[in-house]
């Protein structure tokens, strides 16, 4: 999962070059990340369940944070205030909700 985030960064940068709207950029980030999951849809519910088990939860939370933080970083977020955490939490919630809907 960590490698997906790295491989997705360059694709994401290319896709958002032309966009000026923050909402569109964030939406493209979520969509691009979800496209990375598509090949695994048959087994993704089991993978999600495994990721939520107590022994794996810490790694799952870290990966979800990395996904949202990467998206925010790539759209140019330089905020250092408390809203840094809020933005990432809200984007993580949107991403997880979208992933659940997709499954």
C-alpha cells in the first residue's frame, strides 16, 4: 500500500497541473487513489477487515494518514496551524467513505 502512494504521486501531479479549483484537485486525488484499489476489489473487503483488526490498526491508520497528507501536500497545502490536522482528518473520512461505497 505504501508503494501505491509513491507511484500515484507523479500521476496526480500530472492530472492537477491545469486545475485551479481546490475541490477538483482533492476530488481527483481521491479518485486516482481509488483507481489503484480497483484491481483488488474481489479481495478488498477482506483486506479492509484485516486492516481493522487490533494488531493491524496502527499501520492502517498510518497509511490512511499518508494518503490524505500526500493529497493535501500535492495540491499545495502549506498550512501549519491546527487546521492541518482537521483538513487531513476530513479528507481521510471522505476517502474511507468513498472506499466503503466502492466495495
